[in-house]
């Protein structure tokens, strides 16, 4: 009876190894980051590719964000009166992958308002503000091949800050803008069920042999 129980257990263990389901998993890599860079920006970012030895790729998510900081500076050569200054500054961030694949584009207003350029003042801060621009895209299977490999794929990053400004006679105005960027890529993939080890086959054969032995003894006893 003990032999029969051992055989059944051996077969269960071996069958479990054969029936192990495929599992979903993820891996995340940072994309090239930068800090305090004057705009406008046109740069190449490195995105690490997915190593196909990990499993079968099922999804790619690319996230990137940039904080844009802007200032409006003004000087007033008039020695008798302060002058009103108006300004609006916007920014647009675009990330484009290989083959002109759009990986995200977004725009926003950094600041909009009015300030004062005081009389007989050199270039000084009048208005400022900041804006967080972010994109989050999930790519379909048609892009998987581009992002599969053991190296990096490059994406074109563009950040343009532009606006309008005005002041009275004798007022000089100037924008000053910088941006920082950070992001990551997340690959979701299916891990293939493990191939049974030789020991697993051995356990199954041993279990089957033991059951056959027990059955043979029973038939003789009958």
C-alpha cells in the first residue's frame, strides 16, 4: 500500500511540472533623463529593448514627463514711470520613435498674466511659472519587433517653449525657459512554462512502474 501511495505521489508531482501554466511578468527600464536644460530642446533618448529570452512580449508602455520652468524678464529704461508688461508662455513636448512612430505629444501653458517693469530697472523677473507635461502610450503588437533586441532603440525628443510678450515704450522683454525630463518603458511578457527536468521524467516512469508492479501482484493473488 505504501508503494502504491508513493507511486501516486510521484505521478502527481511529475504531472504538476508538465501542467505548469504560463505566467505574466513585467520588466521596467529608465529612459534617458535630463535636468535644467535650456529650451528649445531637440535630443535623442535611449530606450532599452526587450530581451526575447525572457518570454513572449505582450505589451509595451512608454511614459515620459517633463517639468518646464519659464520666466519673463523685463527692463524699463523710463526713469519716470513704471510700465505694465503682459506675457503668455506655452510649451509642447513630443516623443517620436523609429520609423516616425509617435510615442506621445502634449502641450500646456507655463504662465499667462501681467506684471510691472519698474522705472529705471535693469532686466529683472516679472512673471514666472512651471508646467508638468506628460505622456503615456501603450504600443500595439505592430511595434514589438522594433523594441525587441539586446541593445537600445532611440527616440527623438522635442520640447519647444514659445509665447507672446509686450511692454510699453522703453521696455525690453525676454523669455528664459528650462526643462527637466524623466521616463521609463515597461514590457509585459508571458513566461513560458518550464521544460521538465530529466528527474521529473524519471519520477513519472518510477511511479508508473510501481503502479504496474502493484497491479501485477494483485492479479497473481487473485
